């Protein structure tokens, strides 16, 4: 019985990888062995950076809240501690949005926490 290599499946697998490599520079987009390595590396970075993105946004929100809090005479840590003690649960994303776009409302939140 002749040996079967399943050309259909292997060609489809190569085509899928080369499709993902479209737009890569030079041989990275055309040569199977090079494209395979770079696509795998790119997918690894994409997987990792989906998690890093969440961390980076949280850091950005904290920086924005801290800047607005300092303009209102307190600090980020005191503000968050006060919110927790008052039982107010405003997440950092919303708090940063309020701090950036509605400074008067943010000032009222700070005043309520400090009272």
C-alpha cells in the first residue's frame, strides 16, 4: 500500500500560516519555514499583550485619578481608602472617566469622601 502524506491538509495548513504572514517584510511573508516561525512568535506576543493591555489601562486610570485627586487636595490612596470606607464602589475606569470629563462631579466625590 502506498504511503499517504495527506497533501490536502498540509497545503491548507501552509496556506493558513502564509495568510497570517501577509504584510510581513521580505521572506517572512513568502517562505514557509520563516513565515511559520514569525507567525508563531506574533501570535505569542498577541496572547501575552492581551493581558498586558489590561494592566496598562489600569495603570493609566490610576495615574489620571491620582492627578485629579491631587488637584482637589488629596491623594489616590486616600481617595480609594475613603471610597471603600464609605462603601462606594466606583471602579477605576469610571472614576478616571469622571475625573477627566466631569471635574465638578469628581470634586463632589472627593468632598463626600473627605467629609
